[in-house]
């Protein structure tokens, strides 16, 4: 149905961090709730090819898709809201655009022409936007333009939008997200920054159809009329977006504001009735009315920027709601854990999660936390580096291999229980070369993981270079840590468990990427259940 796919562009003005990703995902949810198929795409104006080589402190977590794209964390929101997988095509950066255009130039595809931002870069952007539309799978493609209107680096994207508005006419729509700040001294909301940011868009030839106004206070009718007058939009197309207590409230707020109705009306589509959000409301109800509460320690080294662990945090929201339990995350910096304080810091936790990561900073703290969880029968969940640390801890403290390590950190160790994968050894390029994306895993019958999944055949997403060294498998299993999940083709260990423990699971893959509102992740559900059990047992 590519000839009828509608393109909705979401731009941002005034400041960054207004939540374009959540607004895009919320609109998509409302359209999906009306029976439409929708996908969301993020265009990032930075020059990195993808966020895979970015430090998490820059933009937070790197989200990984089934087909192995390392992407912006907004794609995680899209998947969590829509319960539909994204792919390579859903995240485009300036780096990717230029790389592709330059490769074409080298192949001589431009037939001697001068290669320029317009039309060559803008053509490439338009092509990337249409890949999803032309797949025939979607009624709507929502394209979020990263950055803020007026930035030099986002100019080619806004220009590509302008051209598409012209070429696709009635099949396109622009939503501009802005801020209405409250000036305490004046005691007033101010519309001027919004007027200016719309003017900046107009200078680039783009007239927004709808304004979504982030505000800390109610934007009343009179103010909406004023904004409408100055910005050439209809008053009902000025939508208020108040701060919400949870991102999962935003689809409801947008429904109350009739964002979906206005969008459909402007695209000449039927707009009667309401989106069906029954499942969503159930989830919200469970999220907001927990019957119990647990505290999980999240041990990581990037905890100053919580966005570094976005999917894990959301995984706990989903699994908490599934258990009607509020999951309180206690943030623990792995660099600050020592022999002397570990017991004091961890003793009141109902569960301990050791996070993914790279490099040596904070690694010994992670290992100490795992030893404490193992020896004190506290539910433990290790993800990727967290799983690798669990193997190192077990080798050191149970097998007595004092120098056991991962070759990522100690290349000369005599006991490389975690080692670089064979096909990674000769790679020199860092970007996009890890073991990425979905791989199959077979689980042992009767394992805790198989029980949680209700299946022995699973696929999960990966992002790593190092692996469990199978030379140590027999010795490790003989002492009680069992490799219950393996890749059926390569034999790579994917999951380890200690059956003789309340709940001790380490996964080489990243389960958090697949947790959605509609399908909370089975391992997160099972881990939270174990934490509830643990808490009850310590109360009696
Ligand atoms: N640094 C480890 C590896 O590359 C773990 C990666 C991760 O935690 N995502 O294997």
C-alpha cells in the first residue's frame, strides 16, 4: 500500500529533551489502537554512523534491533509502546547518509555531476524515509527529526521534509513540538519562544500543521488561540502536553487532547470514535496500584546518567506491573563497592542486577556484588558483562582460580574464563563489528529460564565481543554453575544458572531490549517474583 502510506514528521523547537520520542510513540500507539499499522523512524543529525561507538554518557543507552542495528534509545520507546520490532531502516544518522552518498560517488553513480547537499544528500534522506513506506507494511510512517529546528546540522533534514511535503502533498503532516515556559517572576506562561521557533521552521519553508506544546501548567483556550493566530495553525491543532508522572500516561494525555483525531482529520481519514487502549489501561492500572514493593540494586558504572540503562529500567516497570509490584531501583556505583562496604550497601536489597558494560572501570565492584548475592542467596540477574562477571566470580571464589578474568581486561590471565570470540580476533574496526542482533538459544529443560519463558527455544539480542570459554565448562558445571542456554549452531554459552540458589541467572544476551508493555520479559518477571519471595522470606 505504499501509494497510500502517510508520512508524519515530528520536529522539535526551543530546546532539546522535550520528549519527541515519547510524543511520537504515543501518537503511534493511538493510531495503532484505531487499527492502523504504524512504524516510527528516528533521523539523528550527528555524524557518527551509529551510536554503537558512543560512550553512554553522550546519549544514553545504545538500543539494539533484531537485525543488529545499534541505534538511538528512542527506538526502545517505539518498540515498548507499539510491541512491533524496529530495524536498520528505523534509525538514520548524518554519518550514514554521507557514507552512502560518498560510496555512490566513488562508484561513479552520479555520472560526473557535482555532488551537493541539495539534491544528493536530501535525496538520500528522502529515500531513507521512504524505505519504510515502500515496504507496504505500514499505513503510517512517523519520522522524528532529532535535534532542534535552527541547528545547522538538522538543516538538510528539514529541507528533505519540505521537499516531501511538496511531493506527497496530502499524504504528509508536520507536528512541531515546542516549549511554553513558565516565568516565575511574571507568574505567566510565555508563548514567544514557540512563535520564534515556528518562524524558524517557516524560514525553511515548512509550515507545521500541529503544535504540541510542552508545559508545566495548563495552556488555556485563550493562549491556544493566540498561539494559533501567530503560528498559522487552527486552535484545535494546538495541543497541550503537560508533564506526566510516567511516560506511559502520555498516550492517554494525547488522547484527551485529541491529537490522533486532529491528525486523522488533517489527513482526510475517518476520525470518529476512540482508539482502543484497553490493554494499555490494564497495564497502567497495575503499574499505579502495586500490592507489594521490592528494592533491586542496579550495579553499574554509568549510573550518573540513568538513560544509560533505559531498557533495563523499563523492563522493571513492565515486570513490576505484571507482578503488581512496585520495583524500586537502588542505584549503586560499581566503582564505589569495596570489600569493606559491600555487605553494608547490599544487605537490604531484595535482588541484585549487574549491568552490561565495557572495559575495566568498576569491574571488581561488580564481582564483589555478585559474590555477595551468591553467598547470601539474594536473587541475582547478570546481563552481558554482568553474566561474564558472574562466571569470573565463580571461577575465582568457588573453583579457586584466583586470577580468573576476561581477556577484555586482563589479556595475560592464566585463566581466561571469558575470552574473545574467534571471529572477533582479527577485527580492527570498532563500529558495528560486535556480535549484534538476534541469535537463537536452546534452553535446558527444567532450567529456571526455560520455566520462565515457558519454552526451550528462544531468540534474544546480543551486543558483545567476548564469550564464556568452553574450556572451563566442565569444571564450572561440576561445582554447580550450569550453562542452561546455548546457541544451537555454535555452542556458545548464552545463559548460566546456579540451580542451588534462590534465583541466579546470567545471560550473555540482553533480554531488556525485548521487554514491552504488552509483553513484559519473562526473565524480568521471574526475577521480580524471586525478589518478592526473598522479601517475604526475610520478613518472617
Ligand atoms: N564488554 C563485554 C563484551 O564485549 C560485554 C558487553 C556488554 O555488556 N554489552 O563481551
